[in-house]
C-alpha cells in the first residue's frame, strides 16, 4: 500500500527533490502554494468627477474633440454592412473595458450629470428637441439610459430648455398663394332663397309612374292633385295613460 502511494506521488512531482523516510514522502511547501491571481485593473481616476462641466471647457477636450460632439468621429464595429438596431448593453464589465468602447465609456473624463449641460446638448436635436437614439450616437444602452434621465432632470431644473423653433409663414394672406384658396362665395341658393338641392322642392311625378301605382294600389290610394299643403292638421296630443283610459270607455 505504501509503495503504491509512493509511486503516485512520484508521478505527480517528478521534478521535485524528494527523499524517502520512515514516514513517507516529504514535499516542500512551496510546491503546494498556488500563485496569487493578478490584481484586477483599476480604472483611471478622473479629476473632473465632481465638476464634469469643467472638462468640456479645458484645452484637453478641445484638442481631442475640437468643436464637434464627442460621438462625431466614433464608428461602431459590427458584422455585415447593415448595423444592428441596438448597441451593446454596456462597455465596462468588472472594471474591464471592452474593445472599441462607446463615446462615453472610452473617455474616463466624461461624466454624465444633469449639470453638465454642454455634454447633454450634444445628444439632443437642436431643431426638434428630440433625444438622439443610441444607434445614431453609438453609445451603449447603459450610458443612453443615463443620458435620458439626466436630460429629463436638467429640463425639470430649467438648465435645458424645451425650445422648438417656430417658422413663421412668409405671407399671412393665403388668398394670394393659390387660386383654389380664396374667400368662399355664398351659395346661390342662399341668395335667391331657393332650396339647397333641386329635389327639395315639389315636383309632379310622371304620369306613367302614377298609372302604375294606381293599378298596384287600386282602392287603397288617396290622390291629391297639386303640391302638398303647407300646414298639416294638428293632432291632439294624448299621453299613453290617457289613451288607455279612453279605450275601455269607448268600447261598447
């Protein structure tokens, strides 16, 4: 039994100096130690973390981005010729930055804050006030969510306006802009007093149609010549209760 255990240990540690004694095989403790895992890379510390708007006014920002927005020179990496409809969820996982990070994650000096108005204005359309979607600017979905929340908060605090430019028409008098657009003249019937439609007025039906109706409803048709009377005879208005009372009294 001891010989089999010795052979197993010799196979596991062939390069170690070992000696056999009465108590078995002795192995140096250094061989059993596991190497310490390398420390995780820490992200660089930004001096503009508490006051992020000062970075956009510094020379460092001007030399790197110039007068354009931070996402102007960014290009996404994707398969095929058509980019996907959504960006990655996040660029930094466990303090490890992925390849080709988004415009916000690639610069550790950029911090999203509702007071950093100059940075937020770069992600809002100046003509409509609509926030640019993530595939347009290239930011990851995590930073896009932070940008949206910061823009709404800045608008609530009055730092970012809702101003939408209104274009005034060149000519307020639209009657001269097109021939079909002008003052509508009154209808001829309103001026003459005739009915709006010609079939509203009385018309004598044709004699052929009258003869057909006479044959069809012979004995049940009451004919009246000329136009209908203007004033119809008024019928007495009786309620259903009075009619029910009068019914049994009139019956024999």
